């Protein structure tokens, strides 16, 4: 169970950074599109803005969900590992 939780926590940590970076990139693109539209056609600009905003919302939601699952993995690791016996040092017993 411990290796699974360690692997899941590491993978969720990686996913969180991917979604957080995606959120920042989409936020910057959204601000850029508000200041400087890509085409003179307003319907095309609205479409581009919709794509960027939906990407930003998706990354924001996924970052939160990933962060919650990561937190639950760490809570599970805490409860599993607090009852484990501390390892004894047998190396120096023979000297």
C-alpha cells in the first residue's frame, strides 16, 4: 500500500504542476487576446476567447481536483505510517 500511495502522490504532484502551468499560460493568452485581438472579425475573436477561457477553467478545476487527491494520498500515508514500528539499528550490536 505504501508504494502505491508514494507513486500516486508523486504522479499527482506532476499533474498539478502541468495543470498549474497550463492555467497560467491560458490566463496570459486570455489577457493578450483582450488587449490585442487576433483578427478584425468579432465572431472569430469571441471564438478564440471562448477556447482560451474554457481551457483556463478546465486547468483551474483539474488543478484543484488533483491537489485534493494529492492531499488525501498524503493523509493516507500519514495514517498508515504512524503505526509502523521504528526500525532498530542492528549494525552496531556485534561490535
